[in-house]
C-alpha cells in the first residue's frame, strides 16, 4: 500500500468510542491528519474551514444524519467540494439503507463493526478506482454502476434510453460499393 500520510480525513460519528476506534485504524495505516466531528452539521462547518480529501460519516446521527450530510455536500450551492469522496459507515446495513446512501451520493459503504482491512479497502477504492460523477435531474454523485456492460455503445444505460439513442445507419457493404 502506498503512503496515506498526505491524506486529510474528516471522521463524523456521534459516538465518541466509534470515532476513537476508526481514528486508531486510520492512524495505524499511516494517516496522521484525522479531523473529527460529532454530527453532520459540525462536519459541514469543518469542510468549509479545512481542505479535506475524504469523509467517513456515520449513517445514523442527530440532528443531521449521514444521508442528509451527503445530500448537502453533493447538492448545496455553497458546498466546499461536491465531488468529495464520502464513505458511509453504519451498524444497520440492510439493503434499504445501502440504497438510500447510494442514492444520496455516497461513494462507498462500510458496515460496522469495522475492520482495518475493510476501512483501508474502501479508502484504496476511492483513491485508485474513482468512479465518474453523474448529474441528472434527480441525482448527483458517483456513477452507481461500477462496471460498463460488454457491448455498451454510448452514454445511455437505462432500459428506457433505447428510445433516446440516435438511429445509426449501417455502413454499405463492400458488394454495394
């Protein structure tokens, strides 16, 4: 693994014990610049004052949870960096929560209890395999699809996009020339 010492990470969790554990994991990987916040509102304020490379945010917090924090980072007109990688962590990793986090614009998802390997895998993923960002009427964030299907021919990927694709004309055959 390459040196992660240059990264500045903002860790947002309302549980001080979880922040201690996550911070220890990050520091054991060589990350020395770890900022901490106890809720999403404080985290947003810290983003305005600090050049952060990555955020690790808890899902369930009050008054501003991790999903709403992510939506504000992605869509607020005064956002410090709408392209900021955001890793969501939670002890409740049911499919509905994963979808909600994904649809808010989370870059990666991490289930608690966290392990050093899982944390570092997610960090490596957002650094070495960044996904392009997508902006539509209802979504702004990393492309939710991690791979392009074989034979993909253009920017349209949804089943309903087939009707939007421009018609192509077949090239004339050699016999026709």
